[in-house]
C-alpha cells in the first residue's frame, strides 16, 4: 500500500508539470512572433499595460452596422497587418535616425565649444605673454627716467627713445623720456666689466627683448647681442672652446676680420664654407671651422656697430627736423618767441633773487629718484648721515653759466664711525662703557644725471682747510652742475680695494668710498 501511494504522488507531480508546460506553450502561441521581434512587446511585457496587445481589434458596432459586408479574407488581414508593420518599422527607423542626428549635433556642439574654449585660452595666454613682455619695456623706461638703468636698459635706450619720438600718444614716462640724451657708447662695449652673474641676467633680458621684437626691424640687432653676450659668458666662465687655431696665428686671424662690414664678413663666410664643403684633402678643416667660430662673433659686432650708427643717424635727422620746425615757428611768430624768452629770463631772475644768488638744487625727477633710492638703502651699523652742517660754501662763478643755469647736485653721504681700542681705552673703558666714537671713513654719493658732456668723468680734489685737523673735499663735474665741497677729517686714506676704497662714476652717480689707515704701535 505505501508503495502505491508513492506512485500516485509521482504521477500527480508529473501531471502538474505537464499542465504548467502546456500553459506556457499556450502563452507563447498567443505572442505574435513578428511583432515581438520588431517591437519587443508582448501581452505581459509592454509599456502600455495592455494584456490584449497581440489580439486583433474588432470594431463590433461597425461590423453590426455593415452586416456581413465588413468581413475580410485572411489575405486581406495579413496584408493590412503587414502594412501596419511596415509603418511601425518606418517610424522606428525615423526615430533612430533622429536620435542619431541629435547625438551627432550634440557631439558637434561639444566639439565646437571645446575648440572655442581652447582658442579663447590660447588667445588669453598669448595676451598674458604679450603683457609681460610689454611690462619689461615699461620697466626699462622707468629705470632710465629714474637714473638706475641696468645694462639691458642701456642697450635698448636708443630704440626706446626713437619709438618715443615717433609715438603719437604719450604717457607720463614717455614725457620724462624726452629729457634723456642719446646713448653714444657702442652697444658691444656694455659687456665690459660685468660679472658672470650680471652677464647671465643680461642674457635673459636680451632673450625677453628678442621675443618681444618678434619679426620686427630690430630682430637682427638683438640676435647679434645674444651672440656677443654668450661669447662673454663663455669667456667669463673660462669655457673657451678649442677652435683649432694656434695661438701664434690667432692675431693674424683676428686682424683679417677686424674692421670688416657685416656684408664683407658674410662673403668671407661663404668662401670659407665653400672650401669646407669642397674638402679636397689639402686643407686644414679644423682651422677653417675655427675661423668660422670667430667670424660669427666679429660678424655680430659689425652688425651691432652698423645698427648703432644707423640709430644715431636717425636720431640726428629727427633733431634737425625738430630744430628746423622750431626755427620756422620762430620766424612765423617772432613776438610769441620773444615773450617766451623774456618770461624764462624773468623766472630765472626771480629764482636767483629768492635763493640769494645761490644755485637752485637739482629738481629733476632723475636726481630725486637717485637720492630716494640711495636713502632707501639706509645706514649701516655705526654709520651716520653727513648733512648740510659739513657742507662748505664755495665761491660761485663758472665760464658756462651764461649758457646753462647752474644747479646744485643732490647727494647722500655717510660717515663711518667706530671705537679705537688702544691701550689707554682698553684700560679705562669696556664694552658696557665704550670710549668716544671716532671717524673711520666716509661714503660719498653725488648724483649727476644730466651732465652735458658725458665723456668727462666727475673728479674730486683735496684742499686744505682752516685747521690741520680737517681738509676740504671738492667734487667737480662740469655744466650744468656747480662744484660741491665737504669738510672732513684730515687723516691718511686706505687706497686698497680690499680695505673698502672705491672711486667710480657709473650710471650718473659719483661714488667715493674710503677708510682711514689704522696705525698699530708695537714695542
């Protein structure tokens, strides 16, 4: 009996499975395979919630009204269904095309936006670079006006002055530039006396100006200066290359290149390069290549020299044009010119009366800026300012005062003080109670930014004072500056560079630094 019950339960499970499978097959038969393949919708799975989606719609009222006339054959039904399928396919195809077209348009818009942003960034970056380069030129103008020019400012001075004369709209710095004189020194001489660090800084400045110039008319000038600066850096850093030329014939090679124009040196370069390219085996190629190395430097010097002469010639032409225009104006309006001269003379006379006949201090912006820059350095330990109390009044009268109004130069001087720890002071004083200070040296800085003759260097002269303990130190520069003198301690100077002695005139400033000798007595 138990065995029979097991067989009955198994048969019931099998019947249940068959019934379920039959039901699933029936559902599959209800699906329209074609519609399902095309759309992917079934009675159970569609976005409309329609469980009779695959069943044909019958308009019963219409069928009743029409009677049996509305009946259609199977072929007509299939044709109509196929027409609907074709319409669905066309709609789906149009939808897919529209979506693809929209995606393509979105991609094109995104690409255009990206390109526009990249172009805008590149334009912004270029404007930023151009701004920084222009600021380099503005900084040069300011340094030139204030009399604290760097070597790069001296190299670019004539270019800046010429561009300033040709400019129609001028800023305050451009107006101040009109008072500056043309740089007469040849540009390649600026490298003399510069340290290795200064030369490297100058090289970076030259590259900045070369980038600023671009394809402009001064491009060759800056390229030649870059060649000369690189050669000076190599010489200063003891990196002289072995050019294959023996020292005994080096002077002859230099003499061959010296005094030649840039065009003549170009012709020589082509001749030497042609011999190297021919290479018939009878020539010393190493010697010829060494000549090309030196020729490049001489060619750069020649181009810089010719460019400098051209700039001076153009400046002279502009001065002549300005002088001719002023002469024409004088002839056309003689009364106006005479009144201007009389007003200037009256103003000068009034200034002389107000100052009691003494020359007015130098009021130029360049001199004021020089003094401010020197004062900004401050005073060192045990240093004091040498002021008006130590200035000596001199008798006025100069051969050039009819042409140029004398002006008193500005200055900022320091006196160095300290303690002398001799035997007596060591015995009677200590560091908490030090001995009286004594003068141990001076630092004089006299400012001459507007000298008429820049080829004459200011000089100093020591003259006797009313007592032997002091002496008069007089500084003489020439027009339009009057002499200036100071009363200092009369002691023996240390003239060694290691002991702090310095007497040099550079960039419009006369520097005179010296310390007094210290005498040590031994038993």
